[in-house]
């Protein structure tokens, strides 16, 4: 295939896992960022590799029906959202196809049923973000934003429509604030997190702040309603300058409120998270008699909801600070039937208390690496149901193959649109024994 298929343009036939258009040529694929399936496009500069080629999108000759105008003025430069040119429903359908293809290709499995995608707002959903900060000498000013698409530079951003309301204008506001600090060259990153009615900023600082800089940060927090933290080193160096130390968000269906630090992990999309928790509890078919094991339990996002429906929940997490937060959350919500344990789940031991006793159901919410190391334990415990929440379909498919081979069946699967406008796929699956 030449650059533009004899001047007739190149036909885009698919979408990669990271949102690039795919065209097929002799012997290898061609990836075209910004192109959508069904479009005919002309190409700009081409980059050749041994197994595939890449090309810049020069012109859209025949647009796809799914193409829409992006809402963000930084789309195409900022690497935060790569699918804003694709209608939201088409994005969700593409993610469903990706999950189905991955389960079949890697796991050789198909679910007994496909569940509807869990959906929330298409914009204004993002309650956590990590902004890069850089002073650019050539521009004579400071930039705040996500990394550019190529990953090398910080986007010169002014707004972010994906953010919850209080964070939409943060890139411009933070750039003006930090540019006025003595330590403007010593702040490489700002982390943002929001609860239901509160929000916080964490400034990573490479050297101790002067008192005047600290006063400016406090004034900004007071004026805009943010708690303000600074972090000069590792996690233990986190220090509160102003505001409440903890954020809070609720799971109203289960009469649960969780508290966390702005640096703790929480799901980025509040609306979809509420649905995800509810679906997990419903699909596990709890009736108050089961003993449930939750692995990678964090601050208790699933544990406390499960505890409303189960006889007992055993929650296991590797991060000691998150375990302490989960214990405090269980106590604050009056949960006496949750048992918390700290354990390195990448190296599960043989004799830990949490690995003994009956296990009726398991909830897994592992990192991208999946739960391979835990499969021997699950096979030994033989729970009737395993509900698996995955942020990486490939490792879910790998683990699904092992579970099916060991005697479970993939009862159902689906996606949760946790990250609209991005190519990220959040998947959920239910395995039943027998």
C-alpha cells in the first residue's frame, strides 16, 4: 500500500486498543491517530517499523457517521482524551468489541451473556487528575496540563472539560498561581481529587517552601474551596497546609460514606462507580448467609456495600495505609462484619488467616497485572462465584482462561465506561462454578 492508495485515500477498517485508526496493507498494519473506522483518509508523514507502520492524518476524505466535533480545545495535542472525535455511544460499542475480541483471542472464552455497559456523564466526570507542571523558557511562562500525545511535553492547557465542575478551569488557575511562586521551577506536579462536596490539591515540591509561597497556596485554597497539601518526598512527607484532611463520597444505595486522603486510590468516575458497586453486589447474589473474600480491597469501596448483604466480608489489601483507612471507614459506617488484613497479593502465603475457612464468593479488583498469582488460592478455596473487575482486558482474558479450565464458567461480562473520551476499557465478569 502506498501512502494514499494511488491517490484514492486509505480506508480505515478498525481501531487499536489505544484509539488509533487501523488500515490494512501488504504484510502489516498501518496505524493512523485521529482516524475512525469506516473513514477514507489521506496521509501525511509516514513512520515505518518492522511489524507495522504509522502515519499522520492529513485529511479526512470520507468521514465516518460516528465522527463528532471534540469539546476540548486541546484535543489532538493533549494525551488525556483520545476519542473525543468519536460519538460517545460509538466509543462504548468499540470498547465492548475490544473486550469480546480480547476474551476470545487470549482467553478462548465467551460469556454466557453480555451485560449492558454502565454509563455516566460523557464530560464533567473526572474527579481525580495528576497535572504535569513545567516552566518553559522559550515561552517565558509556566504550563500546567496532562502530557501531550507524544508523552514528552506538558500540554499548554487552559481548561479540561472532562473534569468535574470545580476542576474544569484548574489548568489555567494553577498555571497563574504557580508562576507567581518563588518555587515555580521546583513544582513538577499537582494532584487533584474531589469528593462529593469537597476537593483537594497536592503540590509535589522538590524543596522546602518559603513561607510566602505557602501563604499563597493557602490563600488559593481558601478562595477556591480546596484543601491544600504539599509533598516534598515520599508518601510519608505529605503535609496538610489548609482545609479538611479527608475527602468523602457516598454510596447511597448501601447507606455508606467513605473517607480518604486525596492521594488514596478511588475510582475516577463517581456515577459509574456507584453503578459498578451495585452491579457487583447484585450479580454475586448475596442473601446474608455468605462469607465473601475481597482481594485488593483498598479503602473499602466494595467491602462496605458487600457487608450490607453478606454474613461476613474478609477484605485483603497490600497497602497498610489503605487498610487503616478501610478499618476506619468500616467503623464509621457501623460495620462489625468486615475483617481486614494486610497482605502482599502478588506473593500470597500459604498459612494466612484470611486464606482459611469457608469462602462462598470472591470479589477481585486487581491492578493491570491481573490476578495470576492468586489463581491457585482461588482454585483451592473453590468459591461458587467470582466477580472480577478489571482495568486491563488482556489480563482478565488470561485469568479467565485459567478459571474456566479449573471448573468455573464465564457466566457474564460487560464494560463500565469509567473513562469516557479515552480508549481505556474497564471490564467486569462473573464466574460461576460448575
